[in-house]
C-alpha cells in the first residue's frame, strides 16, 4: 500500500595458516542450497542496477520519524501526542509518561533491547501467553536500567534536528510498517538483513558469532549469477559474522575502507550491484561514531546519510541506484505500532535457546526505513505490502527478497522468511523515466554536540563483540588466557578502535596475499599469533 500527499599493521608479528574450510555442510561458499522457489523476475526490467544499504543502530520509527506527520504533513502512521506508558508495574495506580517532541541528540544510557527486554516493552510483561502486544512496557523496561531513561525512551525528534531524514522523507519514500526481523538485539537482526535468518540466534551468542554463522546469504546469490558486491566499512564489517564472507573469494576483493573508497567508487561509477555501508562504531575525538547507537550523537548519523546521498547523487550511476537507509532494531525506544504476531513463518525451523525456545513467529519493533532513488515519486509513504501472502510484512528479509527480484536471481529464496516478506520493487517502477528534480545536496547538520566523546570509557556489549570478532580473525583469540580476557574487558573505546583497525587490516591483507599465492578461494585465512607477538603485543586483547 502506497500513500502520498499531494597505520598499516605489523604483519611480521604473525604467520598465517590456510585451512580449506567450507561453510555449513562442506559445500563451497557459492553452492546452491535447497529452499522455497519463486519467480525472481517481472515483465518489466528493473531500472535499478545498484543497491546501496546503510543500516544504522538502535532507534525506533516513532523515536526518529514519529512527528513527521504533524510537523511535515506526511501521511505516515506517526505520533499524535496521546501515546503514553505506565511508570510502574502497578498500572492501575501508576502515573504515566507520554511522548514528546524534545528528543536529545545524546541519551544518558543505552536502553534495554535484549530478547527479554523487548518482551516486556511489547507485552508489558515477559509472560506472553495468550496476550496481544500492548506496547506498554517501554518505560518500565528503561526504569530497570537507569532512573533517567524512562522519559528519554518516550521522546521523539523534531524533524528540524534530523535535516537529512526530513529532506529525504519529503523527496522520496518512507516505510511506516517496516519491522525488525526478531524482537531482540543487534546481531540477530543484522544477520537477517542479508540472509533472512539468524540461524536460531535471539541473543549475542559469543561462540557462534566468533566461528561465524553458516547460512547462505544474498551475497552468495548475487555471486552465483555473476553480480558483484562491496562492503564499505569504517571500523570493522559486521557482515564478517557470516562465515561465508570470510572466504578468500570475498575477503580478498569485496571489502573496502569507506573513507578511502566509497566516494571514489561512486565518482567513477564503479559501484557494484550491492554496496553495504558499515558506519563507525567507536566514538572518538576527531572521528566520532556515526552509527546512531546510544549514547552516540545522532547528528553524526545525519552527516553520514548526507555524505552518502550526495556522493551517489553526484555520481554517474545515480539514475540506476537505490539507497536503503534502515536500522537494525529499535534499541529500547518507544513505538506505538503493535508488532506483528500472525502468520510470521520461521525462516528455517530452528528454534531459539532456552528458556524461551523462540519459534521466530513474531517480528520485532518498527524501525525507520527510507528509500531513495530518482525512480521514486516524491513524498511516497509505503504501508502494508500487497503480498506475497495475506500476512506478509516489510521487515529486514524484504531486502534480500527484493534484491532477488531486481536482479532476477536464479537461486532459491534464502529461507521461508524472505519468501514470505513483502517486496518493494513497485515503488521504483511507477515512473517512465527518472526524476530530474531530486535535491543535489542535503541541508547542513548543525554541530550542537552536548557532550564530548567518551573515548576513554569502557566498551558497550556491542563494541566488545566487535573486539572479539577482530581478535578471532587476527588469531589472538586462539591464545586467549584468563588474563588476556580480563584485559579485553578493560579496553577503552580508543584502545579498542585502534586494535580493531589493525586486526581487520591484517586479516584482509593476509587474504589478498593468500590469493596471490594461489590458494583455494573457498579457504579462510586463519591467523596465528607467533611467539614474538605473544610476548610483545601488549596492546592487544
């Protein structure tokens, strides 16, 4: 349904060992897998030849875009001002906290967004038997983390504080029924973005994250048909939590530093079929985080969106490009739209771990999603999808499902979930030619940061996972002792950023060297710390 208003690492410290590792069941990384089939094409060829995806962190739809109906006149399902949550566990006698339009660029803490946290936020309790979502537990959940948080999770941004989003929403398309794929945290939802499953994960399972998840991805489907992809990253590419993307065929050629490559590739018109942009996840003076993860400054995320848009807009591929900006999950911030519970299929029949044994039969909280292309009509608002089933919704699996259609991919759907998810190719097939009135630039984002970066502070759970991924790829994890584990936990943000950068550079350079030496491209480089590195790498984890 569409509504419109009128430093280079010291690699000598390491030796590497090539292991011919195959994903999952031992098949090469591009081997076909069985799954539900569908016609990937349509009668009219898609005008889109390049898809760019930017997934930011931990914000709900209402929190970011909820006031755009009242303040910009866009016909979205947003806030009215009457939405409230009770302020205690005794709802009959408690006071309430209602939504407001005074969200701060930086919040004092990170609201809860674990699987159990989201149960309470959505249902008002962690006991979900025979209940429908009431979206009544956000305040109580926040109160359990920090007494300052309850009002923050109910506050939403005025469009003037989000100039990039405000301009893009008016100029292109907003989806007001796009949900995260599971009611849970970052990594499971990011896994859904490109594989339509989390392979049973509802939390951040350390062992599985480090070994890498084995499922087939949309990157594999594209590669099987000869289409390229690129990952432009600022800190570390989280897509390396997919085991297949660590193989030499991908690690040696598909990963690029954002600052060195993205604008250049866009300017030269060499962006591949799919480009993934991974923001900066560590907040430093002079290099601020721009992922929007609390408690990072949201203004920096707006600057990143502006930079990406303007690079694409000025490039020769603009008329064949689709930019998707979304968020992995809601991050504990309030949203009033009930999460879908009817007809949501399990991707692959894998259930979550105890104590909940989640069946993957519910979606997560609504998240902001904006799509940009000269083929999209101005001020488009997209609601429910028209199929492929009566219960289909837009969620992260809609991205691989639509990419399959755009490029008429021959591979099966990845899972039952992307076979079910709504697709959005219709929004850029309604015009006969691309628009010429798209803004060339976006408004400047004011520098109003209320607090300096906490680069000497401790890591968040998410940042610690990134350090652990880097150390695993770097070989340090193989030698981890209790003392090294304790040191990792005491890393500051600044130390972690430096370590992660060195580690990922070493892994990618070793992968390229292995290919030059003639290694099997299905192999994965396994770094091993040498005796020298064990005795001298004091800055490592």
